[in-house]
C-alpha cells in the first residue's frame, strides 16, 4: 500500500444481528496489517499486553504461511481476529 499507484477501499456496514462476532457466519473474519519489521510486531505485542487486549497468538514464526512470516494474532472487543505480520521482501 505504500506505492504511489496503489489505492484501497474499505466499507463497513452495520451487522444485521445483535450477537457478537461469529467466525462461522458471513462477513469479515480476519483482518491483517503489514509490519515493516519483526521489531514492530514485538513492540505492538508489548503495547497490546500492557493495555489488556486479548492476544490470541504471541509473535511467532509461521513458515506454513510464507518463508520468513512473523506474526501476532489478537482480537478486537467483538472477537474479530486481527493480525500484524512481517514478511521479508
């Protein structure tokens, strides 16, 4: 997303149900952001722990996804799975 020719768009709509996030129903189930370095992943993990965010998986290597993949998984207040990931260029 850092290239000058890239564009992105995100639309958010109100849920049609009163229940919390359910990963087996239709909708967004996992959202990821790209980190510039492994150290950035570690720093975010430290900050999330400090403010009491639910960490699903602490920073670790995930070679099954991609060589050099290093990621942190955590949940938003509704239980949506979020990821902060670094992969070398």
